[in-house]
C-alpha cells in the first residue's frame, strides 16, 4: 500500500520466471501480436516484491511462480514471464523500460496514473471481465479512474492503525494507548524514562515516507491536497504537523534520524521490543510474529485533538500496457487472478487486504485483520488520480524526512514547487 512493503532484487539480478508453453493454438483476438511457436503468446509482467527478497520463503518470485504455474495449467498456450523487483527500485527501472520502449504487458506496482497521459495503458474494461469489475470495492475502484475512465485495477489494499507494546507500556506505567499528539508525547516520555530506546517508531526513509507523513497530516486536518483539490503540501496545517514531529525527534522520543529509516527496519525493531509505539498495517503482523512478539495492542492513530476518524487506505495497482496488443490474454490472466485462489493467497502470505467484496468476506473471521477490514470504508487516499502524483510521490520519499531535521516550511515548500511545476 503505496503499500510498498519490502525488498527484492535489482534489475540485473531480478528473477525472471519463465513457464514453457506446450500445445498449440492461439488464444488471441484479432489485433494481438503473438509469439512464435504455434500461435503461443508470451505475456511479460513486472511485479513488486512483497516478500523479504530472493531466496526467502515469502519472496515475490515464489509467490508468482505458484500463480503462474496454476494459470499455465489452465491456459497452456499463454506463457507468462514475471520479473520481480524490489520496491526501492521498481519505479526507476520501469521508467527506464518505458523510456527505452520496452514496456511489459502487465505491471504491478504502486501507481498507474503517470502512464495514462502518454496513452500507454489499456482501459480496464478492455482487460477485465464485468463480473470481476463488479466485485471490486467501488470506493477503491474509483481511484483507478482518470477523467472518468478506469485504467488502474486495485491489486491489494491495506489500512493503518497504531501498534503498541503492552509489556513496555506496563513497564512505563502507561495504562492505555494515546488518543492525541500530546498524549503520545507524554507516553513517549514515560517510555524513554523507562529505558525504551525508540519510544515512537518514525520511519521517514525512502521506502514509504509518503505514508507515515500522510497519517500525521490527517491528524491535523491536512493532506497532500486541500478540499478543493489543489496541492497543499506546505499548508499551515502541514507545517504545524511537521514542526510538532520535529519536536519529538529533537527530544529523542522517536527513531533516531527518521529520514534514513525505512518502515521494515522500524517494524523489525518493534518486533524485537525496542520500540514502544509504531504506525503499521496488517502487513506488519508477519514481521512481529517472526520476531516472536505476542503482547501488543492495536488502536486508532492519534491526531492532534483526538483519534483519527479516518485512516490511510493504501492500495497497489495492476495495469496492462497496450503496446503489444495482448488484451485477450491479459484478460484471461487478470480474471484468473481475481476469481481463483491467487488473490486469497496474497492476503494469506503477506497479510494484505483484498480489493473485492468476495475477498473481504472470506477474511471477515480473521481477528487479527478485523480492525483493518473495519477501517477500510472510512479510509483516505493518496491523490492517485492526479498524473502529477507520479512525480510528487518519489520527491516526497526522497526529501520529506528532512522536514523533521531542517526547517519544515522550507522542505514542504520545495515539495509544493514540485507539485505545482509545469
């Protein structure tokens, strides 16, 4: 969610999964460019790695091999090659592919809007069956539209909440999770006095700084845009928010040097008992479980005056490029993914939330996921539909961590210039 979970492989090392096609007879429609070899079609896919990287049990390579193996068994004339790239590299490497005219047929990543203005993508109704589209969570699907036309297909979703270590809270004589920023600060001061090295985990590194920042902005009535839809990164509310955050950092109440810390590192520290509180999502849970942390609680994220009445709704996207003309084969693959076991498997493997009503229903009995499933209807989202987000998002990741180290107004002002340029 962007989710942007955890690492993978650099382009030169990225694993490419190739399934050998067998049999004959094409499955393409009239305009499709088919691979040589008896009408067989090869779909090239690039996907972000939600796992711990190559060779790990939950690696993206392992996940997609299972999906593609099942798909190939049902569609022997369609070969799928999946290249898995880590979140820190995928945007840059896909941009290079596009620049060189080497676009994949399918891309799964955190954003789609930047490709729309260059007319590189199929419309959703060209590559997804109506019954699958109709099962999508409509609030999420709406964010896949640009000027009323859908190009991005929600892939997985997530929501956020505050995790807190109950044992560390007891050690610091804190009886309940904080509801406001000042209560959070008071709890952090108690945790620090009790010897906790990171009272509040604050990841503002390049992996997903835009998410942590947005959660804090929401707590003060701010955001990346204002109510009229204008960019408002350096709004008075946001400057006040980062000034408050900077005060926490300066007082030693957070992760040291937040701008250099990615969320996975901070979540691992929380799992190791080094962090008292941290914002996270269902995808954090496997990391905590792997570290052996059991005694933690989940609560709404504190805001300036009270708990957030919304949360960050994150979704990643899957999309289809139109250059190679494989609409029919892509539709078969997408329909297979959403109607079969694959969408459920990704939720089971990575504790991410589905984007279909059927998927939500299947997970409704999971107590660990329930707080996040319940939060989805009231979620707030990044400005996905604005093509400028494709430029603003990377800039936020690279520089917004400086807003808790330097002058917040200056750092946010520079990001505002990026949003308004051109």
